[in-house]
C-alpha cells in the first residue's frame, strides 16, 4: 500500500525536481523579480494563481459534497425528481467566470500597454535606448552614443531602459526573467519594451524562441551599473580602437589580422559585425554565450572548430598553431574596458 503510494508520487516528485531548475543560477527566474516590469508579471501570476486556486477549491468542494450527499441511498429505488435547466444557476456560473476574467483582463491589458512601447528613439528621449539585434546565436547591442556591444548589455541601475528588438535572420526572443517580460525579435519588424533593474548586478538573459540547433545556447547578460560607472563604461567603450588595445598583445593582434577575424568581429568602430564585437571581450563573463571565459583550452577549441561547441553557428573553423593561438588568446583577453578594481 505504502509502496504503491510512493510509486504514484514519484512523477510528482520528478516534476518538482525539474521545476526547481526554474530557481537556478544567476537570476534566471521570474519568481524573484528585480525590476518593475518583472514585479508586475509576478503580481499578475500570483493574482491568477489565487483566483484559480479559489475556483478549484470551491468547485471541488461542491463536487464532493454533491457526490456524497446525493448518492442513491440503500433501499431507495425511486426515480429522483426530473428537472431540466435552472436559470438562476446558469446565470450564476456564467457571471462569476466573466467577472473573474475581467479582474484578470484589466491589469493584464494595462500592463501590456505600459511595458510594450513604441520602437522609436524620438519617443524615449529621456531613457537609455538600446537597439538589440538577435543573430543565430548571439546578441548585438547598439547604443545611441554610436558604439556596439556583444553578448553583454550594460545599463544604468534604477532607470528605465528601452530595448528596441530586431532580428537579422530568424525570429528570436529577448527575455531577462528577473527584469521583465519577453517580446520577439522579428526580422523586418521593430518591437520595443522597457526594463528597469532595481539593484546593480548581473542578470541572465535567454533567447526564448526556438531559432535553430543552438537556440538553447543563446544566452546573454544584462549588467546593471550605478549611473556614474555606467557613464564611465560608455566613455571607455567609445575610446577603444583596435590598434591601441593591441599594444600589450602585439603578436596576438597580428594573428588576429592574418586570419582576418576583423572581417567578422569589429573592435572599437573598426571592422564588420557578422559576429559579436570583441571591443570588450576581455570583460565578458562567458564566451559564445555559455562557455567559461577563463578556460583557454575551450576558447582555443572554439576558434579552431566552433561547430563542435555550438552547432550551426556562423563562425568558420580556423587552423591556428599552438604558439599563435596563445598569442591570439592573450590579445583577446587584453580587450578590456572595465577598470581592474571595478566590482562588477
Ligand atoms: C565569417 C565570420 C567570422 C570570422 C571570420 C570569425 N568569426 Fe568569430 N564569430 C563569428 C560568429 C557569427 C560568432 C558568434 C557565434 C555564436 O555565438 O553563435 C563568433 C564568435 C566568436 C567568439 C565568441 C565571442 C563572444 O563573446 O561570444 C570569439 C572569441 C571569436 N568569434 C573569435 C574569433 C577569432 C579569434 C577569429 C579569427 C581567428 C574569428 N572569430 C573569426 C563569426 C566569425
Ligand atoms: Cu535565438
């Protein structure tokens, strides 16, 4: 009997184990909101949960009472009174759900209009406005100041930041669960939403629309800094130039040039953007969205054979000797704008 019960509970326990993943690392959770938009989603989630629980409890209570109370009694062989329809009850169970839906409808619609805004920088002159482009399988962030960041988007804390969402190839979806809702990045269409981080920190973002074999590896980070640190970061990003940064890793810069990496990876204002800009690659928390940034071997594997680490991505393989690779990686790591003593 007990064993039987345990067997029955196992699927439920497994579901709990999987769901506990939703509370995982690096703020990838909508259940611990860290900004106004996320808080609104959370509150609505709780509201609908409370309403659904109430409805379930009441409906099941009535159900069981009726099942028990109106059972056929022993020795009672008479046909019960036959009725057809009951107007009062029909009205009650139509009106109550309608009222409940109105209660859910009002905050949902007002919030949707508040957080999903027009994609037009002229309408958001007071806010930081960042143009986001989703690529298979990485993220590009263009700032109004005229520089580009890749994979990690820096924002000032406590301020509304408007993200304009576009896509280069297929549909992606921009989602930072701790900060707010998600909206699709659609080729040829510009959507926009705003997010605000209440606390400085690193918030994990995900592509939330199946976009190809490496969709699950299309992570990014939102890094929220105090306003003065943010301003400093913007200035530093603007000041980067490919050669200048190369000074302390000259040999690596040569390897970078010889292999024409710059054709796909801009540094500072120079170069193309077929791949993520490497302007501040040395500051990244991960490379290619998900891989350990401090792992030289993995980084070398990436440059030699990206397909192995991220199926279907658009970086070609490169045949580079061990010596050259060491220099190249030293150069990539030297691409930093973050001050050494920064605590972010
Ligand atoms: C044809 C274009 C192309 C060339 C050439 C190219 N890359 Fe890439 N690279 C990409 C693309 C696209 C990505 C993004 C892959 C992804 O994450 O899906 C990428 C990603 C990277 C990343 C990870 C960046 C990050 O922060 O996530 C590094 C590092 C990198 N490339 C280094 C190099 C180096 C070094 C070279 C030259 C030896 C090079 N790449 C040549 C297209 C290119
Ligand atoms: Cu995607």
